[in-house]
């Protein structure tokens, strides 16, 4: 099959060609001004992205992992603490927690949204934690660490169910730091406030990634922390710049985690198109939803609750014969992905956390069934029709093979 007929999983070329003149202009300005680190371009992006998210502050940093780590540190999370999160996420979520000196503890996911199951969270807080009689802190029975924070992950471009998460956090005196690395512009209808909230504006802080493949992606590495808390914003600014409030005066131990001005300028250009790109993604999701409404496709589509307005960073289906379907789609020129094939609690890198297979059955079952179909603003309806036809052809072939196997068995 020729490359012209191939349907890529992600198209990073088309949007950059569309914006080529503006993006090249960003680089030319940086060359002429020799302004590569910090400065007015970074500050402009921070203001613009804060406005987009509905927060008071945004602090640009070097990548999404640093954004999560700095947000946790600025919220007071450190050694001896526990941060509650989910095992169905990219490794950076847990890496950020561990790099603060804290330990992650997991709760399972909702089988329909793939995000933190608030019922499982409530059960964890009620049955696996206790109040320290001396300090009054909530303590993990599993590790004896102080429960300091909850880090819900807004996975695949859809927010977690934030009202109950925030309610539990308030009840137990916990901080909520949103992992919004895949949720640029996703919205949540808060019954408590009676209004829509944008991802990154609900917890005490949030971390974003601008990795190139994200809904808002840089041309390299970049990230940001959003918050309404001036102290957190100030601390993150110091953490990203060697602990300096001003040059050569170090108030805290920090890191080298600054946002490059060129990347900030590129993000400024792209941010103007983000709302439109998200609408294209939502339209593509609607087309998928209509096409796959027939049970003959034998897939489970993404579920969006009434309180959710997702931006479809990924379009993740579930199917019983995932690996064979993925191989077939590849053979007819359709790229797909798996996000994520191995849950974090059974990854070799995190074995020391002490979890085992079977601890989070919903996550583990999903990991064997999930398949990410092509999803990007430039995806065309005729490409989606071809994807659907390929899935239909695979199912027909499987059904025929099953009939043949049954016939052979009878003979």
C-alpha cells in the first residue's frame, strides 16, 4: 500500500505547514533579539494560557513531568507523603510523585471513562486509611505515610469527576493537583458551582504537557503549571530557575526547568488555533460515534458523561480481540496506538511499590482491550469511513473463521 493511502495515527506535518510563516517568524524574532530564555514572550504565553484555562496564574516550565513535580512540591508534598493517583496513565504521573520524595498509591479506574473511579477513591479513603490520633493527619495503612494529595488524571482529553474528588479532599484536608497533560481545553460541569470548569482550574494546581503530539503541542519539549494560588505560582517560578526569586539569590533548592522563549512563542501562535482544533476533534469524535453505533462493529466506544465536554486527545475504543485487530489495521495502512499496554503498578520500574497483578482488575482488563484510533484535527470523514470499513472487514473475517472452526470441531 502506498504512503498516500496510509492513514497516520497522528498528523504533525499538516498543522505546521499551515502555520509555517508564523512559526518561522517566531524563530526569526528570537534570533534578532537573542531572547532565548524567559522574557516577554514567555510571559505573554503565560498570560494567554492562564486566560484560556480560567486561572489567575500560569508558569511555563520545561516539560509536563516537571510541571507535575513542581506543582506537587509547591503544594508542600515531599518525603514521607502519599499521593493518590491511578495506574492507568503515562509513567510521568508516577515519576513526578516519586521525584518529590513522596510515594504514589493507586485506586482503580472507572471502566467507561478510564479515569479515577470516585467510588474506589471513597472506599480507599474509608477502608485503607486512618486518622493519626496525635497529628490528625490521614495515614495510609499500607505504607504508614501521610496522605497529602490526590492527583486525578484527565486522561485521553476528558476530565475526571472532580466534584466528589474535591469534596473528599476538603473532608480530609488533602491537596488536589490535576494531571491535565492530555486535557487542554477539556471542560467539567460542576454541580457544586453550577458552571463549566476548564481542566487545570479546579485543583490547587495543575500540570500541563505541550509535547508535540498534544492538542496544544510545542515543537519540542514544554510544559506549564496553572493555579489560582499566588504562593504556588511564586514557588514554581523559583523551582524552575534554580530556586532564584532574582538572579544569583537562591531562596530554595531548585531545578533547571525553564520554558524556552522559542517554544513559548510557538505555543502562543498555536494557542490562537486551539479552540478551533478542539472543535475539529469533537466533530471527528461525533463521526466515529455515529459510524460505530451499530453493534456489528463489536467495539465499545469512549463514554462521555453528561458533566463532561472532552477534547479527544485520543479516541480510545475497547475490543476483545485488540491485538489481532491492530495487526490487521496496520496491514491495510491504518496506524493505531495503545495507551497504555502495561499498567503502572506492574511495570518493572515501579516494582518496589509492592503492587501485584490482580490488584487493579479494571485497569488490567482495559489494558488488554484498549486501542487508540487515529484522531487529529485534520482527520477527514472519508478516512474515518475507511477505518470503519476495515474494522468491519476484520470482524467479518473473524466471524467466518469462527464458523469454520465450529464446523471443523463438529466434523
